[in-house]
C-alpha cells in the first residue's frame, strides 16, 4: 500500500489546521447568543441614540422629576423613556373624528389634525402628515432596525415612528405611527393653535 490510511490523512490535516489557525478564531465565545444576533452594534446605538436625543434642546425643557409630577407612569414610560404601548390598546387607535386636533400629552402642543388621520389597521393611531414643524424626526437604530423616531418638537416627548412607502392611499405615503398615550384630543380646531406657545421658557 503506497497511500496512508484515510484516517491518518484526516488526523494530519486536523492537527495542521488546529495549529495554523489564527488564535483569535480559537477563542471560545463567552456569549454565544450575541454571536447569532444580526447586528451587534445595536447595543451601542441603544444607548447612544437615547443619549443624543436627550442632548437635543427643546423649548419646553423639564427635568425627569418635573415630568413625573405631571405625567402618569405609563405616559412617562412612553413619552420620556421612548416606550411603546401594546398594539390595539390605545384609545385613539380607532378614533376617526371629522375635525379636531391631537395635542402632545406632555406639553399640549398641537401635533396632528383630525384630517391627517387615517385607518392603517396597524394597532396604533396613524397620520399621513403633521402640523408643520410640530414633529421632529430622529434616526433610531435600536433593536437592529433602521427606523425614524418622531418626537414632539416643543418638549421632545417620544411619539412613535414614521414609516414611508408602505402603499397606503394617502397624499404622502407616510405613516406616523403614534402611541395614543402620547396624545390628547381636542374636538375644537382653533385657528392660531398651529404654532408653539411663543412664551415657552427657554
Ligand atoms: Zn410635547
């Protein structure tokens, strides 16, 4: 027999590859679940995005304690800590008035008009547009998704996210997906309500 047995060849190859492999690849993973995640940097952005958002300045700047004093626990969790209410749970999900205005539940700034609202079937109030300047967008890369967060321009309160190009038959093909908890509704659509209060503290 001129060739060595197959087992010998395999063992030789295995031994060779074991010692020639770069050291970094041999290190056993301490946390195998992290390895299987599609986007590792999301953990970094989880904190960086909230950090950058909290550095944003808004006309209505209150401390967390000041917000706690005026908001319910659930309002605080969603508006100030960027939470999300469960789908289908909000009081404005299926609310489709013919007129009126939706205001920020934190600072009362008018955000959306009744005629911006449409039926999306997604489980949260949906608007195809906002009152000009009332809503500010931020890139949000938490949870491994590239989304656009929307906040109240006056107080920075978290409203939800905006999605584009979903094919809804609206003038903008955008869906502002907003937590009901972040909103109040006023049936009166007063003229002059479309701007932020000029006397808000700096
Ligand atoms: Zn606000």
